[in-house]
């Protein structure tokens, strides 16, 4: 068989590339004239960073650990543009790790806070708000934080708190030797943080500040997951799951009343998967009660925690199938590097009828899973920085999201626990996704598609989605208008 002419070869090559581009996420988006102008500027910034990285690989920021380059990312003109871009909603985030830890730092200045244990020791310090010395643990070990501040100074104490409630480390590649190691530290942060953040006044301040930070980062909607810990106050009153959800609901409504373009929030009840059968039954009862009491605000049910060390879905499937069918599932699944062990949770999640999959990192290893994700339009909640920090992937260009982006899978980009790695609510994840997961050719259409997907695959009703898209479109058009003036 004779070879084709060079002209025919070039035509075939152009068609091949066009076919690939037409399959990519965002290819169905048609840009208007002003959007094309913004896209030209956006792609100029993107190409500049790609060219630097291609010529000097060590200078390509998303290829390195986030902790090593976060300051450089903040200085990136591309990142600064993405910060201004209306990104829609966050569909995967955990309630006590969304907003920055500065709210918690401020909370440690409050009266009546006690500390058990010292900073820098093997045992993580514990905290408690109380008018009198707590008698938990060894009662003699409790000291007022105000007294500790007098010894080491406010600046020194605040510095210790910031370190305690963050995974941030200047030498992350050597400091965390395996996934179980960093997950252990990660879990300890939540444990140590709990008694501060579950003090009712702090709980309310932290969540409301989180909404402010989301809004400032151009996020207009949130679906947060939470385990609903018991809250407490100085009068020894405790607050159960329904009361905690009511607090969330009331604060969301207050924030919406003060910010007309904020779409709102919904809650996904997400207790820990590492539990005994009796505790799991309690979780199911709570889920049923919450669904009855807050049918439009409580979006559904999930299980959280490290999948590799937690109980597999197969332990719970029989009981999950008996839950009220109107309770939607949004399961974490495939947050693992294993093939044939933990990742079978993906199969269970799909067969249980999950509406979305949290992470879906291992889905690429399962052809049937991928088929069903597309057929059933199950959205994958990508959290690229979380996957890097928690040691599923070192180099984000090797993230499986690259494949999902290239073949138009139903995906969104979210941020998981951004406070614990000193990231913005969503902009940092959008930035690394746009540079490292997306192809060099994917452009503004991808970013617009991701924002629209966050509304389309949300737990909102059809009517809520119509209103949400209307509000988001106004913000988007304002962004385009302002950016066109900037680049003119």
C-alpha cells in the first residue's frame, strides 16, 4: 500500500486533532465575541506558563508539590485571573476544613479556653471551652490558654496554632513517608480541632466566615459534607444533629439575604466509615430524621474517612439498600491507588445509585465503571490538590483527571479540605486543573463548562438550577465585561 501525500497526511493530522478536541470537556461551549477576547488573553497567560515549564520543567508550578510553590502560584497572572472568574459551586468540601484557620486562631483568644498537652510533643494537644478546669483526661494537665499566651506571647501561640491545624510543610516530600502517615496526621488535626470548632459560638463564626471566603473566591454555591458532631456551650448545654443542621440552614439564609447573587448551600450528612454496626445503624437513623426535617436542605448521605483503612462499602450495602429511596447518595469512592482492593467501592457506589462520586481517583482502572459513569451521568468530584497532598499522586500531570477532561466525562473540580493545606476555597484547584489536568489546547470553554457542571450536577431541584444559572450568568457576564476592558 502506497503512502499518502504530505498534503493528505497534514489534512488527516488536522482532522485527527480536531476529533480529539471535539471530545474534550467544554468543546460544546460556544464563545461570544467578548468571551473570545478574554479567551485570547487567558490562553496567552496559559501558554506563557506552559512554555516556561516545557523549557525548564522544574519551573512548571503544578508539577511540583503545592507546598513548595504556593507563594509562586499567588504571584501568577493566570492564577490572579482565575481568582476573578465565577467558578460556580463547590460540590465536595468538608465543613470544618473549608474556611481558613485564621478564624480558629482568633477563637483561641476567647476566654475560658483550656489546653491539655504542649505544642511539639508526640501527643497532639487537646482543647476545651469551660468556665472551670476540665476533669477529662488527667485533670491536672489542663491549663488556661490565656496563661500559656502570657508565657510564649500572642505571636508565638498563634504561630503554634497555625502549625497545629495545617498539613503545610516546607519539605513535604520527605516529611510524609506514605499515605497512611499523612492520613494519620490529617485525622489528628480534625481530632484536635474538634473541641474548639464545636464550641457553638466558634462553630457559627467559622461557618459564616467560610461562606465569606467562598464568596470572595467567586464561589456562589456550596454542598458541604459533615459528620455533625455534638456542639456545646459554657452552660454545659449540648446540641444534637437537628440543631446543628438548623444552625447551618439559618446562617446560609442570613448570608443569602446579605448577598443577593449567592445561590445558597446544601448539606450532605457524611459520618465516618470506620464504625461498628450499632453506630452505623445510628447514622442511618440520623439520616432519616434529617431528611424528614430538612428535605430541601439536607441533600443526602455519604461515608467519609480514609478508604484504605475504613470498612468497605460491601459491609454496608444491604442496609444502605433499605434506606428511604428519596435519600440521595453522594459516595466517596476510589480515593485510593489500589487496584482490586479498596477501589471496588466504586462498583458498590454505582450499583447503589450514587448521584456523584467523591474523588473517583481509581475509576480509570475500571472500564465498566467508566462506562456506567458516562451512561448514568454520575459526576466525578475531582479534588486535585487534595489528591497530591494526601499522597495519591505526586505529579498532577499524571492525575486521572487528565483522561476525564480529554473525553468529556461528567466532572467538577472541588477542593475537599483546602484550609488544611493553606489553599483558597477553589481557585488553587482550578488553577492546577487548568494547567496540569487540561490539555494545552483546552481554554476558557473548559473553565466555563466546569462552572456550569457544578450547577448541573448539584443536588438542587430543576427550579433551583434555573435560578442558579441565571445568577451565575450575570456574574459571568460581568467578569467578561470587566476583563475585556482590562485587556483592551
